[in-house]
């Protein structure tokens, strides 16, 4: 997931104003998606992520579950990360 995310979105995220640390934190936090019902048939073990990213993962999960649209989810995440606020 990390490689695909960076391949498709790293340049876009940089153009939107995120720095490398913000992109890395978002990349690491996004793996919560692997635990969502949409992926249950292909993931054998729950992804727990790193302790430093638990708060962001929790916030991102709430955003994801509202719309389940990756484009909406990504835009909300970018705006909030740039402002240094909570994801919600």
C-alpha cells in the first residue's frame, strides 16, 4: 500500500503543499484502510500501525467512514494536515 500511495500521490501531495514529513505521516496512517470491510477478503492480519500514528489513524478512519470516497477523504486530510489541526 505504501508504494502504491507514494507512486500515485506523492507529487500531488507536494503540489498541494505537504512537506515530506507530512506525506510520510499520512502514508503510515493510511494503512488503517486495510482493516476496513472493503479489504477483508485480501488482508489476513490486522494492520496496527505505529504508536506515533494511532491518533491520526483514528481521525482518518472517522473521515473515511463518512463518505468512503478516497478523493474526498484525501482532500479533507490534506487541508487539515496543512493547517496543523486535527484531521476532523
